[in-house]
C-alpha cells in the first residue's frame, strides 16, 4: 500500500528534523534552563538548582561587557579584512584564472585539510621572533627592536582573518562566477570605463556573495576563542574565552550559559539588522 503523496515530503523531512531536535533544540533548551540556576547552599562546587534567576544575564553581561565589545570589534575587523582580501582573489579566480581556476579553488580550501588549532599555532610561529614577519618589519624600521606581534590584538585579528578567509572567498567566487560576462561587456558598449563597470555592474551583482561571505565570517568570528587563547594575551580575551573558562575552569555553568545566550541573541539581532539593511531581497 503506497503512502499518500501529501505525507511523503514530511517523511523525507523527518530525519533532518529529528537530528536538529536532538542535537540543537534540546541542547538549547538545556542551556536555557542552566542559565537561570543558582548554586545550592552548602552544596559542592558545580551543584546548582533551578531558581529562575534571570538576574544572571544582567550580572554576566555587566561583568564581561569589555569582552563582549572586544569580540564584536575583532569580528568586525577580521570580516572587513577578509572581504578586502577575498574580493580581489575571488574576482581573479572567476574572471582571470583561465585553466588554473580549479587549482586556485583547491588552494583556497586547502587550509581546511589541516586542523584549525594547528593553523592557529602556525600563525604564532609566523608572528613570533623565529618567524620572518617581525625581523622583516624591524629591518624596514616599521616596528621597534623591542616590539613583538604575538600576544597582541593584532595577532588575534590576523589569525581570525586567515582562519575564516575561505568562508568569505567561496561565496564571493560563487556569486561572481554566475555573472554573465556579456553584462559587463554591455556596460563597456555604453561607454562605461573599467572602474565604472566594476562599480555599477560587478559589485551590485556580487552583493549576494558579499552578504553571505560576511555572515559566514562574522558569526563564527564573534564566538571564536581559539585565536584569542593562542595568539592573544589576558588583555585581548574575547567572550568565547570567558565562556570556556566559566565552563571548564571555574565550573560556573549558569554564568557560562547566560553569556552564551546573550552572545547568541546579540549576533541574531545584528544579523537580522544587517540582512534587512543589505539583504539580497533588495537586489532582485
């Protein structure tokens, strides 16, 4: 006996929904419950009870507002730098690479073949005294002889930009590659020079890739803690480092959960405003 056609789509959706419910919705619910708990009086470390203490959110934010601000500043800087690097790269691959296009695309995704952690440690060596960057800058008298780049905000932003660069490049390439070259040629036929054609034709048509790339870069960068932990210092810690410390070192689960929810809500609000301001629906 065959199933009614109306039920088939729902049956096909069931495995995906079951996976999301088990590994996303249930953990989110548990996180929400944890965020309003308080320590049990006289209990051991890590023992909490549900008391619906919504003041945990206020305390968590006020105590770590500097880390919140730093997270979004670092994420914004790394996103802008990644966009500045990825757009010319994606443009060259889409329009100028010829038979080398596939090779260049493989090189873009090649960092994914190694561990995120190893790539970040490699940047610590590159920016360290044993690398070539610091001696080169010193020889050019750009930095002083006692200036270092590791354990600085510069190193954190540089590491984040590098690690999330493929997330910016691939959507940009996909968007640029879909542009019909005849559209750009038509702009030239209408007496537009190269810069004008790029500004008035190429950039607007590639905006879906810009929006997707910036979102894919900003969202993980705002919650990142690996780069700040390895490349930064105590004065450059991000909110992700605070959450990690609260969970695994201080064993303050409610504060860590409240910080996680606050970060999630802040990112959701910013992303919603960004999509409404620069979303692709206005470009159709």
